[in-house]
C-alpha cells in the first residue's frame, strides 16, 4: 500500500456507507521548471464524453448526501475558510489554463468537505465533490503542501478520470455500478467477524474482479493528474517545493495507513518503478529549502489536530507543550501553533482558566500576519462562547463587524452563533438579518440555514424557522427530509392564514415555500428513480 490520496470514500465513512470510488495514487511531479513547460503541452487522455456531466454530478450527489449525514462530516468555518483560501486560487489557475471549462465549472459542485479523521488522506468524488481529512491538515507543514494535494485531486476531476473509468466498464450504468460498490464496501472496515464474512460473501465471483479493475486508476491517469496538478499549483502561485516535501510525508504515512483491509479496497499501490521515477524527479530539482511554516498554517494545523478528537492523553500533551522552557526560542510560527493548540486542548477539556492563560500568551505574540490575528480573535470569541459567556463573544466580534463585507465566513458564523446563544430576541433578529445577507450570496450554505432557523426560533418566527430547516436539508441533498419540512411549513402557513395571523411578509414567505416544495418534490422523485425506487 502506498498513497492515500484517492477517489475512494474515506475509510471510516465506509462503516456507514460505501461509495463509487476509484483509488488514485498520487505521483508527485518532480520535474524541473524547464521540463514542466513541455509537460504542459502534452495532450489530455480524453474527456469522458460517454458519461454526461449531469449523470456524473448526480452520482456525486448520491455519495455526498451520505457524507453530509455522517457524524464525522465536519463544518468548521475556521478550517473551511483556510481551505478555501488555498482552493480558490487553484480554481482560478485551472480556469485560466483551460483545464476548468465553463461547462464543467457550471455543471459540477466544486465543494470541499472536511472529514473528522486522523489519517493523512484526501479524496475526490464524481461531480466535483472533494474531501480533506483533518489528519492531512495537521500533518502538512505549509499551504504549499496542502495546495499540492488539492491540485492533484482537482485535476482528477477536471480531466474526468471517474467518467473515463465508468466508460470503460460497459456492462453496468454508473448508478448501478455505484450501488454495487456501496454494498461491497459497506462492511469493509468493520472489525467484527460477521461483518467481515458478509463482506467476503459480497466479493465472491466475477463481479469483485470487475470492481477491482474499476477501483484502480491507470498509471496514465495518475501521470496526467500529476502533470496537470503541478501546472495548476505553480500557476496559482504556490511553491513547487511543496510537492517535494509532501511526497516525503506520503512515504512516511504510507507505512502507517495499512490496516489489513482487502487488497483492492486499499489505496492504489505504488510500484517500485513509480517510486523510483518520483525519486529521480526529485533529484532533478535544484536544491531548495523547505517552504516555511506560517503562523496561520501552524494554528490551523493545531486546530485540525484537536478537532480530530485525538483523546485525553494527546490533548494533555498538546497543552503541556505550551509550558516547555524551550518554546520561547522557537520561531513565531511554532509558538503560535503550540499556544493555539494548547488553548484549544484546554478548552475542549473545559479547563477554561488554563485556556485563558495560553490565549493571553498567544495574543501577546508580535509579528503575526493579518490572517493569524483574525484566527486569534476568533479563538478568543470561541473560548468565551464555550465558557458560557455569549455576550462577551459578541463584544469580541462586534468591533470587527466591518469584516462582514468580506468573504469571512468564520466571523459571520461565530458572531451569529454567539448572538443566538445570548437568548435575546434582539440579538436573534440581528443574527437573522446578517445571515440573510450571507445566504443571498451563498444559498448552498447548509450550516448558515440552520443557524438562521435558530435565530428565527429565538424571535418566535416559526414559519421562517421551519423553512430555514427545510433549506438546510435541501442543501445537504436530503430531499426527502427537505420535503417533509417544507410540508410542515406549508401546513403552518395555511393555519396562520385561516387565523388571520399571516401578514404581508408571511404571505410572501408562504409563496416561496409553495414554490420550493414543488421543486424539491421533483428532485426527490428524480432521486428515487435513480435509486430504482418506484
């Protein structure tokens, strides 16, 4: 077993759900800049035209829906903003290079999800859905290393490698094939004997052999993802050295991620030939120092480590690092990461006094960049809120309300959560108003819809609260649950109208609910047809 970056659903999620996945090992492009220029002129392998973009998107949605329902799916606005700060420049570069065509950009989701898993892993799914494990963020040393992973996965999607693999498998349609792999993978990571026996039974016969061929990318596809991803990353302004140092981490992680699962359910093996080829490319690069870690990255890495729920012993060790006598001699980035991690570790253990002491030391560090200062401020508000002082959290964030005009999702979400936690209707009204502005520009933000539902509930506005809940379910692709909530909202609107309690704004809301209900019922019917349900 070698690499972890794949088109395979994260292993721990397979306890609940399998996925159409074709494992993609990642060969890192180590060619020098001169050689890379010629790489960029190489033709693509094909466009996967046999599988329409809409079919691939719907297949991805069927898998993403299960991810959103899994308890290990995580929407952490701070880490999400950090990922987006890396992801968006990659999309821009892919667009400028012609890898991301207008049609592909419009049809696919291009959404990146966080997975609460400590393994060093990332994955891509049909239709432009990508996932990043917390273990990857905590392991990489720079944004450049993380960019190298995202660029590789992005290139698997833009080059439509999944569609090509589906096209090669001519006997089953993509939805049928996805369902088969769902059953095959569902029990693959469970420890009990009966589940393993069931998994073995599912893998008996010719179908398992056929599926194995679909789960592995060809070397040509891997080389293409390396070539295109390298160009996208460097065109986006990231250091090529990030690929080199990432490769070194992957070699180490490869030895740690073998859990004894069935060979063809593991990440794609790295042959000796491929390892030698990658090492030779490294030697061709001019000798350069590793990309330096920034305070922002160090803090986000520490945040990922704590949010991965590593256990009490690890949390105590993280907190203890802040008391090391040598910390004062460390780089500012190292100090920021250690103090941030210690603050979070103590906060999670509800040792609020110790957490405040670490936070005060973090706040006193000099020379932090703007994004790092923002992360510290948000951590202070998070600590206040967790300790039960919602009003203080609002105060900490309100002076920076000017940032709401930017794309700072973490500030918006933290401020809304803090306002709602005060349990004051006036604060709930402010939160609802601020969230409405955000949702007008980002209607697919399920977490923002749920927060808005809580804000409306605080004001006693049940109709809008139920509608917001329904929208959240729709954004998570759970159309059945969304229809149920929209029907409940429609019922409430009719009742309020009969009692003359529906004002002009309420009538407008009722009209929106009726229209959305019809749309979601149509989507639910399509979803049922794709599953083969009558």
